[in-house]
C-alpha cells in the first residue's frame, strides 16, 4: 500500500473534506435552507481523494452502500424521534436507529462486496477507500433522506 492510500492520506482527506462539508452545510442551513440536495451533492466530494489515491470509485462500492443505507435510515430514525419527542427523541432515535442500521447496512455492504469480487473489481479496503467511500455513501444517503423528508412532508427549518 502506497502513501497515497495510507493512514496519513486518509486522515488528511477526512479533515479537508469534513471542513468543506461542514462549511457548506452551515452556509446552506443559515442562508438557503435547502439542505437535502446540497448534502446529496456533497456526497461526491469524497470521490476526489479516492481517485487521487489511485483507486477507482467503483472499488469503494461496498463502503458507499454501507454509508448510504446506514446514514439514510439513521436520518429517518432521527427525524421520526424528533417528531415524536423533540431533541431527546432525535438523539434516542439516532442512537437506536444507528445500531439497527449498522447491521442492515452490513448486509448491503457484504452483498456489494461479493458483487464487486465476482466482476473482478478490486475492492480490498485501504484507509482512504474505506473512509472516503463510507463518507460518500453517508452524505448521499443523508441527502436523499433529507430531500425526501423536505419534499414529502414539507419539513423546513424555522
């Protein structure tokens, strides 16, 4: 494993992508309030470190599947908890939802990993591919859930 796929590159990628994501989401929350589609689009930002590390984006499909299922459903659990019991309900919904969605997402991750292997796509995890793949999937899953919640229920920020 080269330096482009090691832990230092993974940590640097995590810090840089996280700063950009948090800054973009804060701006959107306070200025535009149309957060779902922006979070969805931010899900493609972690692809840059994946490609720069010498990996194909397709090789991180199992990690992206995990992140999308896990965080997409976690966001739904938090939204339901918030609706039922406010902030504490959102926290409890998120925590209980996380344990359930981790397990469910693991099923999808395992299946995606099998699918990639049967097609000859190198999917062995590296620090960069696993972290950025899961971040990409998580942002995409959250973006889809927030967009659906906004569209279907008219959920809006005050």
